[in-house]
């Protein structure tokens, strides 16, 4: 073994000088703690030098070099076990690159080899089921993702004790799919099962507990319960502050999550404060073209977009795009997100030809990289429809909104909030066309879903009531309009800050319609 030192005391040399003295003690060859640690590292990174190198290249995101190495190893090996492992690693690599179809293909090759030599419920198959589930989740095929995650859970429950950390991971994965499906009560149920195991087996400040708090916070954010979301995100943040160095990337994730809640609440100054804290950490901890920096720029751009500062929004969205163009393959879904964000700013600026240009770039990537019923493709159609709606080309707007709706009806459960968004968008087009009965029909479809899927004071319900009120106002039914505007105000007063633009809009609408009565 090479020379290894154990860290003893760490003391500041001088209060005026940011230098520290670190006492190091030479370890002996029979140091049992060191031996256990090195055995664990060897176990994690694989048995031979080439395999360890491949693992390392994946961990530092050197995907092209890792692929080259694994392809060479695949050509040289005749062992089924080695082939299964290499296919698994190539699947992981492709998944991280956003090439989900290729990832699924490699994972399934690995799975076929294991299945020839092992029974269906062998513990070694559980990670493969989990990996395939992760790819289907990324592809938006949530029923397939659940099928594979549940197989993983079934095997893990049989093979391991009830408080094993791997069971917590299995529950967590299923919670993630339900969250993506918009089934928030189910998501919470599985996230909490995962969390209970972690509470039993981990010390109270373990970073994995913080991960649990973050996941639960994310569900409450999606439900529009922002105070609960903040409560859980702050629990996670306290653990990270105690256990991690001040420039650790997990702290950046924590600041980012808190910023996201303030962003959704319309508290843009608070959102910026947290997004910028996250960004400073990432700048110190990551190389200059790391995709996580692009995410930071993207979030900051989103705040400026929400504030109506479109030149600033474009500046940050374009910074994000430049990084993604350098760091990611040309058809990565994150590039589509960047193009869509820039398109949204141009749409808000009424530059519809530019908006269409960027939305269509995003759509082309989604068509190449995603399966035909992925919810992100519906998002693309939705964006293009919004531009045509703003341009007054209502037949085109309906065409794209209906394409989006068809995908969502296939890909999502019947009460998913995203379906409500589609019905609402179609309602807006009919409203603009003066077909108020059709508009109300779609607004009410949207509203019924939101009432089932979301808590009673979610801001989206206020938007829905406002839109129905607007249609009644257009129809000259001022008393009904007033009732819906009042309900929108009541919800927004509970769920949004007092200076939020939506709350101000609802109050103004209510005031104006009362003058017409």
C-alpha cells in the first residue's frame, strides 16, 4: 500500500491569516479502519484497473472516453458476466447523456444475460430492474417505470431486512414516478416509507436524510403548499450545513430548492437571493462548462422573465444555452429546455417569429430524443400553440394544443394537473374566438381536474377561477363573473404574497366587473 496519513488536529495558524496547520499521522500497514475503507472503495469501483478507470470516467462525466473504453473492453471479453456489467455501464452512460432509447437498449442487453443465468427473483437482478425503471421514468413512460421499479422492490423486500437502505431507495424511486404522474398522495406515501427506514438506520444528520426531506418538500411544492415545502427544504438545508463543507454542490441544490419555492410564490427578490447563493457555490465547485451551471443560469433567467425584465432573462438563458451546447450531445433534452426558455421570452416580448424559431428548435430535439408520447413533446406542441394563439391564428393554435392534449391523454393519468393545463389552453382559444360556451366547457373540464388533483388553496385553482370569471364577463354575465373573481382573490390571498401580480390582477378584475353590475 502507498503511504497514507490520518488527519489529526486542524488549527488556524494565525487569526489574521487564513492558513491552517494540519497534523498528519502516518498509518501502519495493519490499520484496520484503513483496510476496511480501501476494501470498500475497491468493492465500489470494481475489480480490475480498466474497470475502475471506466467507473472513474463516468463519475467525472467524461462520457466519450468512458464509452470508448467500455466498447474496447466489450470487444475483448468472452465472459457473460463481464458483458452484462459493461452493457450496464453503457446504459448508465447513455442515460446520463439523455440518450434514453440507447440506454434502455444497453440495460436490456445486460438484463437478458443475467436472466439466462439467474432466476427471475435473484437479488442481483434488482439493480437492473431499477436502472431500466429509471430510463423509462426519464422517457416519460411512467407505467413502464413503475413496472420495473416494483419488480426491484419485490426482489429487494424478499432478499433484505425491512430496514435495509436499499429498500429505502426502492420506495424513493416509486415515489418519484408517482410525483411525475401528478399522484402526490401516493408520492408522499412512498417518500415517507423511504424516510422512515433512513431515520432508523442513519444518524440524524446524515446527508441521505436531507435527500428525503428534499423529495418530500418537492411534493408539497407541486401541491402548492409552499409553507410545508419550505419547512422540508429547510430541514434538508440544516443537515447539509452541519455535515458538508460550505462549497459542497449539495448545498447548492438546497439553496436552489428554496429559491424555487420563492419563485413559485412570486417573491422574486428572495428567489434571486437563493438562486445566486446556489450559483456561487457551483462556480467554486464545478468546472466552467458543467451542465449544473447552466441550470443555475436557467433559474436566474426564469426569475427575470417572471419579473418582466426580458433582456436580463435572455442574457441568462443564453449563458445556459452556451454551456449546454459545449457540454452536452446535440440532441440532449436539456438543450430543448434552453431553446424553449428563449422562445418563451421572445413570446412574452411579442416577437412571435423569433419565439417560433426557438420553440421549433426545441421541438426538433424532443422529436429525435424522446418517445412519441413523452410529456415534454406535449410541452413543445403547447408552446407553439401559445404563439399562434397570441398571433390570432386560432385554427393553428387549436391544432397544436390538441396535439399536446392527445399525448397527455395517452401518457398521463386522467387527473394529472398537466391535462388541466391543456383543457385550459383550448378554452382560451375558444374564448378568443368568441365561442364562449365552448370556452366554458374546456375551462370547467380543467377546473374539475384541478379540484381533484390539488389542495383547495393552490394558486392554479385561482387562475382557473379567474379564467372562468373572464368568460362570464365577456358573456355579459357580470354577477357570475364577480363570484369567480372573488373566489380567485380568496385563494390568492391565502397562497400568494400580497404584492404578487396575479393577486393584483384578480382584485382589479373584481373591481372592474362590479362597476358594470
